[in-house]
């Protein structure tokens, strides 16, 4: 058995789970690593990134250090081959070089010997970012959603800010360059003769395949994963690091105003449309105001967390209070009203629980902790077999991929790793990668 269950049970966790929740969680962690050990040959290069992250944070609970080392070396071998074959040849924070960098940074904390590999990845990322930013002097650069978290610049900016304390001049210079691009992006533009926020964009052909919103005259995207929520959180963190502080105060303030403008209420609960066409933005067309999933990616919890971070950064008490008060309303809802169908990080119970737990750490408001524990129970007691069956049932008859066990954002490893972060009371690299902190 890879995991020392007694050691896990004896750990002094910051958040105590009931025995009927904690014991199944420990067994599910054991099952995950047993499955990983048996199926290492089937781990994909992209999934190897999240496996490294999971190994890094569960290392202390392994029964055998040599077994942990062997699993880690095997996973690093898969990752190296993936890099050599250009499987991660983008700046993306999910499946790209920023994703790799975050995972290796986490691993380097307890395994300094891999730091040369981390520095190598950092150099590759800086080169890739330089190429990515080359067209930033052209108008067309500011008409596409290249600022987003998943595959755009908000994710790399968050990673680069990690190195401020290390006095890494190259990383700091690149962070400043991205911030400068965001400052330029924040300038209002004109569409159909009307003012539009600079974050307005025209969907790609791929995005248009899944949504008809904004195809003709562009759209405004409020999501954290693919919209303005990413820059709001990332720039708030940059502001805290005193990067372009005087300019960012105005940029962040304008973003806050856009979110307040787009907020609507259903039964007293704050919501946003994930994405709206420009026609809706200027009021020439209407969209039904209905409840949506309470998720990290596009839901109110993720957006309100970004607003809370922005309010705290600017010492904007009104925004801070608004975000906290609206989140308290949400944690007091029945969990069924969250409309979440999965337990995953991206748009599932565990990702939302991570946000509530961070709000509890920041505010001490016990309503956040109570809802966190309620949501954690769903993921902690979910076995791998149940997870996979749920995926099969969810995708039956639909043209949708089944989430992988080793994927952090939409898979099982994200569930167990996020729960560990919650009960330890310590945010891991993945919470930073998601711009929750």
C-alpha cells in the first residue's frame, strides 16, 4: 500500500473531517496511488504534469520514500518526453509550459534536486511568452481573448509573480511586460458606435462551435477561466507586488465597475451571465436572467472571490463587503441550488469548496467553513470507481470526453489534492494557478 494510512490519520490537520468522511478519504487516496502505480505506462504527457503536483503534496504520507521516488522519476520521464515532443508547446496554464512550471515549482519545494529542470522550464516559458507577445503592438492582438487564465496571459502572470520574492529579474521584467499589455487592453474601444470595455473580444472559430454568443459583434466574458475574472484577480496580485501600482488602481477599478454592471439577482442571489453578446451589453437585445452553476470557472463563487481579492488589494471596502456578503448568501443556500453535477475542481463541488475555505481563512466567518465541510464530504467519500461511472453516465449519448483520473481540473486527482489543501489549511500551487489566491 503506497500510503501510510496511520500517518495520515495521526496528522494534526487544520480542518477536522468527521471520521465517516475522513476514513473513506484516506482509503480513496490509497486507491488513487495504487491505481497510479499499476497504470503508470498509461499516464499521458499532459496528465503527468498533474501527477507530479499530486505526488509533491502527498509525499509526506508515503509508506516508502523509495516508492515515492520511483513514481516521481517515472512521471518526470513521461513529462520530459512530452516536452521534447512539443506536447506542452504553449504558454497555457492548463496543458502548457506554465502548467509544467507550477507543478515543478511545487515539487522543488521538497525536492531541491529538480530545481535545474525548473529553471530550464522557466527559460522555455520566457522564450515562449516573448514570441506570444511579439504582435502586442498590433491592433488585432487586442481583439481576441488572449488575456484569459486557461490558455492566455493571466495564468503566466500569476506564475511570474511567484518569483518576486526570489528577486528574479527576468521573471519580474516579463511580469511587468504582461501588466503593460493588460493596461493597454483595459482602454475602452468602440463597437457599433458605442463604448465597449477593452476586454471585449471576438470568439474564435473553435469557441463559436460551442456558443453562438458574440459571433457577429463580439462579446463580454465575465468568467474567471476564460473571461475578465482572470485579469481582475491577476492584476490585483500584481498591484500587491507594487507593479505599475498607480496605473493598475484605475485598471482594476474599471474592471470592478464592469462586474458590478453585469451582476443581476435571482431570489436575492448574485449571478452573472458567463458570456454576453455586445448587443446585450448595450441593451439592444435581452438575455433571460436565470440561475447558473455555482462554480469556479464561470459561476458567482469564482467571480466574487476575484472581486474580493480586488477589493482587499485596493482597500476598497465597498467591493470587499459586497463580495463577502454575496458569498455568505450563497453558502447559506441549499447545495442542490448550486446546480453542480460533478465533484471536480473546475465546475464541481470541490472547486467551489476551495473558494469557500479560502474565504473562511480570510474572514473567519464560520458559515464558509460549514459549507466547505458539506461540499468536501461529497468528494472525500467518492471512490475512483464511482467517479468513472459518474463520468460514463454523464457523457452517455453526448459528444463529450470522459474526464481522466489524473487530471487536476476535471479529474479525480484534483478532488483528492484540493481536499488535502483544505484540511491542511494551506493553499497549494494549484489554488494559485486557479487565481484563487
